C-alpha cells in the first residue's frame, strides 16, 4: 500500500523537526494544564501521546494546530510558529465521524478535505478527483467509497476520516484517539495503516491513545505528560514499569513474550 504522497519536497540539508517545545506552558481559565515543556519530535517519527485523563493530551494537539496559544515559552511546528489551518497538517479529531450527516458518502467526505468549501466531487477538477481516488485506495477504502458514512463500520469510518486528513498531502498527521470504540481487528488494521503511512510517505504521525498495546509494535517515540510536564523519549525508554506506574498512578507491568513481543498490563 502506498500513501498518497507523490509531490517533491523542498530540498533542505536538515529539515526542521516536526514539533519543538521550549519551556512551553499552557493554561485554561487561569489554570495551568502543563508547563516546562522542552522536547523535540523528529521528522518521520510515529509518536504516541499518553498520560492520565485530564493531563492535557488533546490540549497538546490543539497547541500544535494553532488552536490554543501557549501561555509561556514557545512552540514551533515544521519550523514555524503554529497557525490555524496550516495545510501541512492533517488532523483526525476524536469521534469525528459521529458529527457527520447520514447522507454523506465516504468519497464526498474525502473530497471535502481537498476542496474545503467547494462541496462535492462535482466542483473538483480531474487532477483533484484522481487524488481523492488514490487516497481512498491508499487507505483501503476504495471498495466502500460510494457508500454513505452511516452504513460503514467503525473501522471503515476511521479509514475514511484518515483519508480526508491525508488527501491534502500533509507533512504531519495528528490523530486523537483513533482506536477508541474499535474492536481488536479494526484496531490492528488502523495501526498497520498508520505504520504504512509513516514509513512509505515519510510523514510524521502523532497519535493520542489511551492504550499503548495496540500501537507498541510500530511506535518510534512517545510524549508522556508526567506530573504536569510533557516529556518526549524513544519508545524503548518510555515502556518502563517504574515510569508507567508513576504516570498512571497504578501498578503497570511490562511483559516480554518468548517471540520477542512486548505489552503492558495493569495489576500484579
């Protein structure tokens, strides 16, 4: 499967990191959500954002998207200050498909990601229609592209939502809880899709997730929100019993199987 990225990048000897935080802090209603954010997410990474409920995971995505300013320090995204509507960023919000009308076809939803206010495929030119088609094929959604979103399974809807975020050919893809409410098979299929997008498209992917386990085999790094401070490290350093136990406030075990696989579990 090939991700839909056939355009040439501007040549640069050292492209800017995907995300950089320098002493960054965020506040809402006078309350600090997190502070002392100092880390860099490299280009081409597949990164998970983890932390307990209310720690500011979705807030971090909003900062990257330019929807929420920092209250202190600085943030740079793809070398620039965050700005709302940056075409270099694709975004799949949590429970996005629940807000879509019953009559919308999968193909039309993907076209909206390319056409913006020019609703529907009829307003697209031939090259744009071809790009929509290639994107649907890239995420494995071609077989149900002309069905209404309301008739699709949760996993199929998630593929279409990802396609809409990809059709504009972003450099950075953000997903907020894309595995929520999916069964194990659909979770695995979405994880494999994200890995292929990152590996074949040279795209940086950042995923907010409640459960690490479905993603562990494909992750390169993690942002973890610990004691009100966001940190970044390679995934091997983050999957640590002491760190995860501290992070979630309950005993977390890291289990290694005879086949070399790894997963986490709570309890003794």
